[in-house]
C-alpha cells in the first residue's frame, strides 16, 4: 500500500505507483477537509444563487441555470458528452499514475467531492480496474477534459475499462471487481474532469525516461571517448567548478570516475599529436550537464503540479466561497514538457555526433572504417549510424515547442490553451528514439574499445561492456543488425546498462 499525503507527495512515491501495481490511498487525515468542501457545495446546490459547475451549464453555457432536481443529471451528462477522446489507448501504468494524481488533487479539500468518490478511485486502483483512456483530445486548458472524462465514465459505469488483462465495458469490470458504479453529486463531474492530471502524468513518465537516458549518455560517452583514444583532461574538476553549473560538474566527475584506470587512456597521455578532441567528446559535460539541470528544474515544476488543485471552481471552505479561477490551465506542465523535449533532443544530437565520429576513419584515430575488421567486404556499423541520424533529426523536429501554439475553443470562451497534453505525450516517442541512439553508441564504443586490445579499458567500462555482451556480441562479419540494435536500446531503456556501473544520484535524477 502506498499512502499519499495531499500537498506533500514526492516524485519518488509517484514513480513507485507508476512502476508497480501497489494499492494507493490518501492519508485518512484528508477526509475532514474533503467533507467540509462537499458540504459547502451541497449547500450551494440547494440554494437559489447560480454557482458555476454546481447548478449552471458549463463553458459558454455557464449562464444557463439548472434546477436543483437536475443537478445529478447535469453531472452525468457532463461526463458522457465530454468522452470525446480518440487515438491510441494510454498505457495502464500511466493511467494509474493519472488516477493517483487525481486523488491528490481531490484530497486537498478544495474540489467539493464526496469522500465516497475518492474511495472508488482508490478501490479501482487496488482491484485493478483501469479506465480505457484514448490519448488524444486534450488542449491542456479547462483541464484535460476528454481523457479525464473517460476516467470518470468508468466510475459511473459507462465507457470501457481494463480488468485482469481484458478490455470490457466499465460496468462489467466494476462488477467483476466487486465494485458498484457511483452517482455523481453536485460539481463532482466537473471536479473529476477539470484538472491537469493527464498531462502531468504523461510529462512525469517522459521526465523519468529522460533522466534514465541522460544517465546512460554519460556511460556511452565514456565508452566513445576511450574508443577514439580521447582525452580526459577536459574532465578535470577545476574546469567545471570554475563555471559552477551543478549538472556540468556532476557529469564530468561521473565520466572521470568511469574512465579511471583505463590502459587505453594512459597509453596516449604523452606524445599525442592531437591537441583537442571534437566538441562531441570535449563538451559532453557542458551539454549533457545543462540538459540534466533542465530536467531537474522540470522535475520541481512537475512535483508542484502533482500536488496542486487544478479544477474549477474551487471551494474555499474557510472563506465560505466557491470561486471561479484558472488553475486548470496547464501552462506550467506544457513549459516543463517543452524543456524536457529540448533536453532529450540535445542529448541525442551530441551522442549521434559521437557515433559518426567513431565510424569515420578520418576522425576515429586509427579505428577501422565503420568499426568492422574487414571493411569493404563488410559494411559494419555504417547504416546503424544512419539510423541514429534519422532518429536524431526526428527528435529535433519533435522538440519544437508546443506551448507556443494555441487556438480558441468552446465558442471562444476558452481562447488561450497550453497544448500541454501532446507536449507531454510526445516525450515517450522521443525517449524511445534516444534510447536507440544511445544503444548504437554503446555498440560502437564497445566495438572501438575491442580494437584497442591488448590495451584494456577501465574496470567500470569493462563491466558495462560485459553487460552489453549478454545481448549484443562483438561484431565480426556482417549480420542481421536490427535485433542487436533493439537489444542494446532495451538495455538503455530498462536501465540494465547503467546498472552495471556506479553513477551519482544527481546524474540518475534522484537528487537536486
């Protein structure tokens, strides 16, 4: 069981929810505040004054007053009419994370939901009832309306859900799990669909993937540096402390530790006619370190957003007010996602140049063309490098900011939107591309180091190469390459490759 405290949940707790299937619940101490807000909403629903979302229509229809007897119908109609999502279905781990984020938001006691509404989300998480959420349809303002409506639909027995690995009608899934659909009270439907939880969940998953790739890039760069007999002089601590950026300092220290004791490095410390290495080697701390700093900044933004109340209107119990605001606007999430995208793109751009360096005999310091022992008859890693170029270019395109776009919706009532949802969703594709680039770099680096025999690389890099060799053999004669690239990318994506070495917490994304 993972118990969350509204307003104080950590990224580590949220990662645990995403990575596993443990039940999730709110701290029971939140119940009093939740019920106090629900009581204020119930009072407003019974009164004659128009209160947005309680006894009025929605959006452009806010001026339409709804009779007290119709408030339950109003909320059900809201959910059903807003289930307009399309496209591929959101994966189960991210959907569960989204549901947990909604718990955190409702648990702050400013949304007006009954505690029973929170309980059914908890029970769905505990018993494995996962709403089917089409991933497209949100513009990241007025909340992630369509995706969250599909979540709420399952709660009321509409739409579809996954249960025990099968897709079925939500009503059937609830019944099989021993749960009953709920009837939404005043404002509850709006509270469920108004919010940034879909965008935030997708952005968090993108963030964690980016951190993992960034850490892998420190290792793959160390392999590449030793493969081309590059210098470790640019990794001296004083260079980086004089500038002062934490990411740069940590990356340099990590790479220096990875290469410590390499016979390859020691063999050319004196008498090397090359004065400086290309930027893709020499400036790795400056580039990837800056990317890591950006990721840590985005992490802080997303942690705040994960704990935020982002629906509308908000129930201010102490003031006795229900007031309209704009916390549903996902601009902070969109900005964070755009930053993560830029970081992913740049990590891949500099890594791809290292791949190009290693396969080019004019630049690789006497490595054979395309890292094959018999060039000409064999093409070696020629097209593997081309693949990395294709993926690098694709990521550069995908890194274009999404938040700079906007379009009016809902009859111009919602006239500026964040586009945070697809800003966050595209991070998954970008991370997948980057994992392939880094997987190919690992293959090239290990292959290049093998050509330096009898000289040996460092103990940490030897361990990393041994891990790689469990799935990717050393390249001799040409062979069917696609499965080897996939295997290397999976080692990057799962963290298996960096699991073979020690890296500092900041580089792994676990410290500020």
